[in-house]
C-alpha cells in the first residue's frame, strides 16, 4: 500500500558546507522508489528550476540531504534541446525525464526511474494514464513507452546491443572485472541499454554475497563513458515454466551499490540469455536486493529486438525544501 507523508528538508548544514537546499528554498519535492532504487523528484512544468550538479549531490546525500540514488526533474520536452529532438520523432513525448545520478552527473537512462517518473507525473496530476493505457516520454536514452499495469508499470526500454559487438559474438566475453571479495578477476560481457553495463556471472549466491561493492569494480577495457557493473547468479534450474530466473547485485556508475537497477536487470538478462544459447527463454524474473522485476524480449517495430522492464513504483513522501 502506498503511503504519502509530509516531510521537511530542514536540518543544519555541516560546518563549511552550504545547506542541502541552498538556492532552492520553497521548492516542492517527492521521494519515490522502484524496488528500492530511490529518487528525489521535482516537478518543473515551466523549466524554472535549474538544479546544479552540486545541489543534486547535496539533495541526494543520505546524511545531510533527503537521500536518493538520483534526482529526477519532470520538465516538458520542449524546453530541452534533447527533448525538442525527440518531439520531432514523436510529438506525444511531451514530458522529459531529466535524470541525474546521486553524484550530480548526467545519466542517459534509469529503468526503475522511468516507472517512478511516470508514477510521479500521475501523482502530481500532470498526466492521465488509465490501466492498460500507454504514455510516451523523452529521456536521454531516447523515447520510452510505458504501459500502466495492475502491478505497476511496464516500460519498452528499446533495443539492446553489445558495446563491443565483435568480441561478444566471437568470444562471449569482452572484459575482465575485479572487485573486492573476489579472489581473481572475472570475465564480463558489455551490454548497452542506452547506458553502459558490464555483466559478470558468478556460480553461487554465497559468492555474490561476499562480493564487496563499496567502491567501483575495475573493468578492463572500460567503456568510454564508464559502466555499471552487475554480478549475477543464474538459478538452478535456470528455467522453470518457461521463465528464467537470476539474482543480481549492482554497482551503479556515479552512485555506488543500489537496491535495484532497471537497465542493469535488463542487461543481466541479455547476458545470461546470450550465454545460455538459442533455447533460452524470452521471459525473466530478476531478483535484486529491493525486490523482483520482470524482463521480456520482443521484436520491435524497428526490426530490432527490444526489452520490456516491469515492476512497481511507489511515492513514499512529499515535502518542501527549506
């Protein structure tokens, strides 16, 4: 059951630092999450709140701010150059998900964030979306179409692709990944879901639990813009009643370990399905620390294979910065 509480962002600033809401006093916000992947959400229908990377990092600070894996600003697409480009492709993409990681850096996409973004638009009365209906939005990862379901939202995440296609096709692995808690570097596969991912398969859940993600794993070669890293354990048996099941943890670029990562869940399913071969299913359950998300593969109208991500979205609090 969704709960909404009025909260205040008031708190003293640490010595030598600006208050988390410096320059943003009076701004309304919400706090939401999708399977534990949490966000600060700001509605900006007139494009008047230009939040700096430093302000994003302060607001997402879990000790001196509101706390979140990232910040999402809901702004009409017409106000942003990227949004105007997308409107030329699809005029229905009226709203743009202006997403930043918890450290203030820009990110192309966030699969859990898309669901929470749409839920936020509904809660704010900015859009209408009946169960079964579809909403089109703009992101830096392109146009996304979201269907409201009985359990939450299902998002067409668009096509997936290998970041290093020649190596992936010929060798099935294209990187080596080192992380604290793993005795030796492990092979990984680099997958793009509009943002970069490197997926590593582990043999046992105990090995997954022992992997320490306090700092970013070392990936060689690292994609040009960095990468998110997923450590994944396939279920035994992998497939039951036509559905594959995997369990994963993730270190998100610019954030650290998170309870869930939507694009990461999609990338993990891509990699395990690729390794499993031609008989692997198109439907997957991905267990993350924050819950379970669904991943499905289907042919897109563009002739490429697309990935659908489904799961819940919750708004847990609203408040005003002070």
